[in-house]
């Protein structure tokens, strides 16, 4: 059965016409779907009972079942959600004062195969639909019972390997008919799929872009991120130049420090060269240890050294301190990636 969230406004109007219903019902139904987050047709109390029944015969409401929820001492909550076909995904809510940041997934698993990433190790199950991405944010909102002020697509999956659904979800999150979150507070994180970075640069909304760099040395980056080795660092550098020219916005580079791999003096010098003179923010991340992985995090002192050296050449950089460590048992990465949008 088709999920009512996945049909267009035009298709909804056509379905209503077939059912002999006036056009204004579409607006009412869309409010239930996107603003109120109804999980059953019975909740749609301003629709006639007969219409509710007719809709229930034709459409499902998708819906996600919460398989697990862990709450950290610092207030962040991590959710394991089961989708209609049984695929499971994770998302996180992180409150700070009156703000609530959500980290959501764009795919179940990921096919990019980054060597340090727990999601990458398991491979891709499937891409999510726009409403499944949006639905995670609604789930967190409802669990906290408060407004979501920012969203980062840094959960499982590569957003730019699922471009249309990602943009669809972002637009809905941004829309006043959806959650009404400002575009600048909606962030996509990509491992660096160049054609999609260029496409994203041309989108009319002011969404924020983060790029996982992790090394500015080609052979190291190839080793760490084999899924994007068909694009060279020079390609990436040029694409980011175009992105900045077109948008005027500052992208973030994510750089998880891995002891002996990308934290050496040579690596630091290359990173400085890559960023010098460009508009960028570098986020130095402590590697989140993945069980069974050979990679170890660097020291805090080394992270501080990276930030200092970047700062010396005028590149804005920060170390992201992780929260929610106590709930991170099996999650390869979710918690750390959320920190930046909290700042
Ligand atoms: N696929 C996208 C978004 C999801 S991954 C991307 O790669 O950007 C979100 C972030 O978590 C990326 O910066 C990724 O490199 C990082 N990450 C993955 N595994 C990690 C780990 N073990 N420790 C720290 N960060 C990690
Ligand atoms: Fe996929 Fe991102 Fe993990 Fe790489 S870091 S495997 S792109 S989720």
C-alpha cells in the first residue's frame, strides 16, 4: 500500500476528486501529515469519518516503530527506528537550553565504504524516502515535545547518494507548511560526491554544507575513503571554490583525527595548504572508536595543535568535544557529528 506521505500535492488532489471531496481537504490532510505528524487516520479529527475510512483503504501512513531509545546523562537521546519494510535506522536528538538539534539518517547503511566508519562497514541496505528522513525529525520532536531548531543529515548513509529524497526532506523541513526550520539550520554532510556538490550549490535555499575531508593527502584519503577516490582532492578543491563563489556560504570540513594516519606533520601541512585562503570552517573531530577497527583516536593535544596551526593562517577551526558517550555503545558515529550545529 502506498504511503500517503509519498504522493505529490497533485496526486492527493486527484485522489480527493475521485472520492468526491472538496479541494480544501488536501490542505487539512497535509497539515496532519507534515505539521501534526499524525500516525493514524483516526487522529484526523476534522475529516469526515467516511473520508478517513476511504483513505485508510488506499494508503498507509508509513510510520516508524521505535525499537530502542537510549538517554544520555547529558540529555541527548538516541533512537533505533524500524521502517515499514523492517529496515532499521538511527537518529539522535540533542537539547541545549531552548534548542533541539536532530541528527538524522538518509540511508539504511551506506555503500561508500569509509574505512573508519561503522555504517560503512555494514554496506548499504537501501536509501530512505523523503518522508522517512522527515519522519525521524518528527519522531524526535514528539519524543521531546519541543520544537526542533536544527537538523544535520549526519546519521547513517550518504545524503548525496540519495539526492532527491534528501532535498525533498530538507524542503519540507524548511517549509512553513512543515517544521519551518531555517535553511541555514539544515545541514547536509557529504563524503564528497562532486557532481552533487555542484548541484547543491545551485539550489535556491541557503542550506548548509559539510564535507568529510579527513585527509588532504591523496593516498591517505584514498585509503580512508575509497568510495570517493574517483574524484581527486584537486577536483574537490575546485568544486568547493565553485560552491563558495555561487553561494557565498562557508562550508565546513570534517576531519576526524586518526593516530599515525592523518595526524602527522605532513598531513597537517597538507590540510593547511588545502584550506589556506579559502572560506571554510574546519571541524577537528576525535575519532569515535569502532569495535574491531585498527584505527585509534589522536590525543587532545594533537587536536589542539591542528586548530592552532589552521588559525595561524586565518582558517577558522574548532575541536568538537563529544557528548552522549554513555549511550554510544554500538553506534559508530552519530553522537560526535551533532556537536557542531550546537555551537
Ligand atoms: N555520509 C556522510 C554523512 C554521514 S557520516 C559523510 O560521510 O559525511 C557523518 C560524519 O561522521 C562524517 O564526517 C564521517 O566522516 C564521520 N564519521 C564516520 N565514522 C566516524 C568515526 N568512527 N569517528 C568520527 N567520525 C566519524
Ligand atoms: Fe558512508 Fe559517511 Fe560512513 Fe563514509 S562516513 S561510510 S560516507 S556514512
